[in-house]
């Protein structure tokens, strides 16, 4: 028998008392404030979103406060703040007697009923959730010892999920840095090899591109590519095979949030915002893709408001081209790093989701009690 089961058997074998939230809590509205009226600081201003709206230099709630967003798209969203906050377009849920109700127990209970809180939204325009409606919720109030044990269990699930996310994020960062290090080192080794322009090692197929306005596209199975990847799917194709696409214009040429060079395969349609290169050697194509994504291309880019890498400048980019054996080895090593990075990136949200579902499963189990029958 677990500690929790022993406590229930000892303290409330016949069930627990259920009460309205208004009996054990107070709902205190926040103070309206705009970002213009807030002084820069590190105190989160809690309004209608899932994250702080901005920051202030004073607080109006202490640490360890439960808030519920009062209006907006996320009206009803429940949060728990470990640090002092400024409660604005939200309301705090404050415990009347912490000897009777554990604040973290209440928080877990509210999370378990998050959808029911969302269902309390009112208003045809901007949605609102009011404290007076949440105050009518019925909540089990077991002995405080039982609440404390449930909080210990559920907080441990939350802590383990946070630790896992931190560990995997750190691992991902380390692997990306390792990939970049080896990529730069390997290309550095080839600095004394022959350099060739892209039009020497690939066929430029830009003349075959054809843009289709969004209103004229007929939805289909074939990917429609732009400067940064797939932007739609259409019913026909103009390319069939392996190609390297290189962004021709757009802010991403400067900020590089996504790769500016990416390979495509199969039947596709490409608009006039991406250069299309055809290689006879797929390994050389992958090698060039990795190289272009690793170097600074700013000197080849024109235009400030709308950055552009035209075909003339594209052909000025020189690529170090070693022998086929070295190209194959480079691609092999860097692809292993990329696979490791991709595995972590794909596994991170899946693992966190699995942990979250596990937490929600036990939360639902632990927060359901047999109601104590009170004789009238």
C-alpha cells in the first residue's frame, strides 16, 4: 500500500468533503496597466495570454500565486507563478486558509479542469472569464496531509518533465555546435583544393520556373516550392528528379532562420523565388548544400528592403571541390551529425508530450475522491 493510500485509509476512509471554491478561495481582480505605463523591470505582467505580456518594476502579487487570464483568446488559462508578479487583465485565486487547502493542490485541480474553465467564456467579441463563475466550481477538500502528498507526486512529474526538456535541449545545442565545428573544419581542410563556381558544377534550371498566384493554384498532390520551402500543393509539376533549391530573395537570406539551400526530390513545382540547380552527382549536390548553408553570403546579396541573391551573384560563389572520395566522406560524416540532431529535435516534443500525458493521467486519478455522504 502506498503512502497516499495509507493516508486515505487512515484519514478519510468514507470519502472527502466537497466545497464550492468560493468557500475556500478569494478571487481578486488585477489592476489594468499598459506597456506605456509600465516601467522596465523584471516583474512579469500577467494579462490575457499564456506568457507575461511585458515587464514592470513593481509587483501587486507575491510569489506562489495562481492566476487565471480574464480576457482575450486565452481567457481562462491557468498559471502558477513562483516569483512576484503584477496581475493585470487577470485575476488571482487566493487561499483563505492554507491549513485547509494547499495552493499547489488547487493549481493541479484547476489544470485538471482547464477545459471546463474555458467553457465559462462569455462575450460575442472579446472573450471573458469571470471569477464569480469559477467560484461556483465544486472541489474536493481532503485532509491537508493527503493534499500535500498528492502535490509531492504531481510536482515530481512536472519536475521530471522540465529536467528532461532541459537535458534534451542542452544535448541538442551541443550536437548543433559539434556539427558546425566539424563542418567548418572539414571545409577548411579543402581550402587549397580547386574552387569552382556553381555554373561549372551544376546546370541552372531557373528558366523552367513558373510562379502561380495563390488565386490561380489548383490544389493537388505536388509540392509548390518558394524561397524557404513548400508553400502549397498543386495538381501539376514542372520538375521531376533531384534538385538543389537556393533562396533567391527574402529576409531569410540575411537572418538565416532556415537553410537557404535545400534539396528536393520527385515531382514538384518551383516558383521564381528559388534558384533551381541540377547536379549529375547527388553527393556533390549534398556537399554544396551543406557548404552554402555554412558560409556567409552577405557580399553576394543585394537590396536592403528586399534582400536578393540574383543569378549573376549566385554564379560568383566559389565552392571548394575536392575529389569524389573526400566529398563522399564529408557528406557521410556531416549527415550522421544531422541525423543525430534531427532525432533529438523530433524526439524532444514527442518525449515531452508523453511525459505530459503521464502527468495528466495520474493527475486525473489522484484528484478524484469518493464524496463523503453527510447526513442531514
